[in-house]
């Protein structure tokens, strides 16, 4: 992610090397592709691995305000020029995460990992064509993970953020729970998260920067009746997150977990009675919105959370 400043008489040409994002930077700065006149100014950029911020020191003779303002704008833009993979992107939380990144980080490239029921993800990819791409990804298949990460690295050159969001539940009392339901829920929620972390951690360590956000659940902390399989899987996600965070902290990679409480989904929105019952259990007296979980994800993916790792963040309206 290098910017180059090339001297051409009294003009400075600002462009991104590779990836073809030069025109985007030009549009955001409000000038044409040809030149910008900033006399006696030197612009250069280098990444700070430990924090993940892009620093563009600007040396200006005579206090050139235009150069200073360009410096700040480019720094802000480049901090959000991230490559992101979100699994379970066909669900309410996954879709909200993707939309939040795409709308708030105008230089981000988002890959949506889905297995089935892809209509919502396809619509999002079409809406943000060129910046959002749909991938077929079965999270319980290690070869599928390897293929997805290889594709992203070939396309974008790096992978900065993984949101391990894929998951599902099959509730039953333990006494009557089929063994297949136990294995199925652990495979998707826990093994899928492990495989995702393993697939991305090597390229993140190599680039000395990465953000891994694992979606756990309040069930991991409360252990509700009838969810022995789901609660165990999500508790495993919390423990996996904390262990991995310690392994990679020195290399500029953070690993955190989010535990959502009751969150509005398309299915829940159709059941007003159920929604009212759940809201009564929440001190905030309402159901959370997927966008509120996405806000927590965005914080953990950003530069401001560079010193936050191994954390378990509840987004639950005060239940626990």
C-alpha cells in the first residue's frame, strides 16, 4: 500500500502503486489525474506495523496549508484501505458488517464468504460492484478456506481483516439431542472458526498486520438450557480467541471475540410475539440491531483497537 510522490516540475503526482486505486484517491482529493501543485512539499508514506496506521509526514517550507490538508486526508483514507473477509455474509449480522465497512471505509475491499442462501450477499456485491465480491466458502472444509484465502491474496495482495461470523444452532435438551446435532453445531461454530483463523494467520503474520474478529455469543457466557451444543461451541470460540491472541500479539495481529445478545434478524422480525418476549429479558427493553454489532466489529477492525486483543466484547443491552 505505497503511495508515491513524483516530482514533475512544480507538480506532484499522487498515485497508489498497484491495485489500480489511484483514480479513487484522485477523486476523493478533488483533483484530476494529471497534477497537484504543492510547492516545496515532500510527501511520502510508510506503514507502522504495530499500530496499522499509515503515516504521511509532510515537510512544508513556508507552511503550505494545502499540503498539510492533503497529508491529513490521505492518511485518513489509507487507514481504511483494508482487505476484509466476512463469513456468514448471507445472515443479518454478516450483511450488516459488510455494509458498514463498505459505506464507512471507501477504500476497503470486502469479500463475502457464503455457503447457501446467497441472495442477500449477491445483492450487496452488485450494489458495491468492484469493491465487494462473493466467494463460495464452506467453513468446515479446510481446502475451501485455503482456496478462498489464496484467491484473496492473488486478487488484492493482502488480507487485513477476518470476521468469523458463520454459525448456526440446533437447540434441544441434552437428554434428547442427537449426536449428529452435537457434531454439526460444533463443526460450524467452533471448527469453522478454528479453520478460518488458521487459514489467515500465516499471511497476517507475514505482513505483520491483521485483525481477527470471532463472533461468539452470549450463550457462551450464560449456558442457556437447551443449548448445550451451541453454548459449548461458542465458549470454545472465546477460549480459542484468547489463546490465539497471546500467540500473535507481538506481530501486529489482534484477535478478539464479540458476544451478541438478542439481535434482530429477518426471521425474528416476522414474529412480533417472540420479539416482545425477548425484549422483556433485556434491561434496555429492546432487541439489538445487527448494525450495532457491526459497529463493534468495525471498532475492533480499526486502528483505534490496536492495543485491544484477547478481549470478549458483549453487545447485549445489559443482560449480563
